[in-house]
């Protein structure tokens, strides 16, 4: 595993598919003086992802791979990560599932943020499902990516209350603020163990 020596920051890549609020909060965190990371690459499977604007704003390299040929695209991404000496990958709303092979070959941590209190509510449409099931609480989780979907070691979680008046949209909006807060905190925690 990589060692954080002196002031040297860890090169980090963030993978997105859409809006990019978590990407934005990670970039903001990376600009703090004491932050252990430097975001030097943004990967997207969607050329129209709103989050890609951050690449221009902050002058961060981007790579777009549509995953139509997953094996080939993963190989290209792995080469890119190697070339750029990336030692941490953060998935932030990345809607493709990385293969076992990718996770094995990239031997550094891959983090993901999921909008539920894992291990509950893996997969998609979480906010809709928690409301249908009349849950009283929900939350968000940053975890290590493993071979099983939304199942790796949990790094950090935030639990929030669901109100009677909540609908999937209001819940998503409220939870997103917490996601944006805990992702950098989880990165800090992971980097302190590198
Ligand atoms: C977040 O809700 C995250 O938990 C999920 O996808 C969404 C991405 O949002 N994995 P954003 O693109 O970071 O705004």
C-alpha cells in the first residue's frame, strides 16, 4: 500500500456519471492545505455528465469511456491510473460496476458513496424504497469497493431521520448535503491509514 511521506499528496481520481456534487466537495477538500489528496483525474462514462464542468473549472484532466466495451475501457482506465500514479479512486455517482479484475489489478483503495445505511438498501432507487417501507431513518455510507455490489468495508456513515412529509426528492436533497460532508471525512480517514 502507498505511504504518505512528508507533505506529498496522494494522487486521486474521481469517477462520475452525472451531477457531480460529491466530486465538487472532494475537489474543495483537496484544495485545503492539510488535505492528503490531490485530484488529478476525472473519469466519466457519460460525456454529458454535468460534473465534467469541474474538469475545466479546476483544470483537472478528464477521461471519457462509454463502457460499451467494458473490458477494453477498463484496461485503458487502468493504464491511465498507472501512468498518472493514482493511488486512490473515489466513485462519486459512477453508474457502472467495475469488474473483479479491475479491482484486483488496481491495488489501491477504491471508495464509493451510497445513499443508504448499508448493508441496508443496496442498489438503485434507495429513497423510493425506504419511503415505501416506512423506514424512520435513512443515511449515507462511504465504503471500500469490493467484488460484491455496495458491500465492502464501511468507512463512515451518517444517519438521518425521515419525516412524514418526506418524498424521494426531498429526502435525496437533504441527504446529499450529508453525503457531500462525509465523503471528504472518509477520504481523510482512509488516507491516514495509507
Ligand atoms: C449520490 O446520491 C451518491 O450517493 C450516489 O449517486 C449520487 C451521486 O450524486 N452513488 P452526485 O453526482 O455526486 O451529485
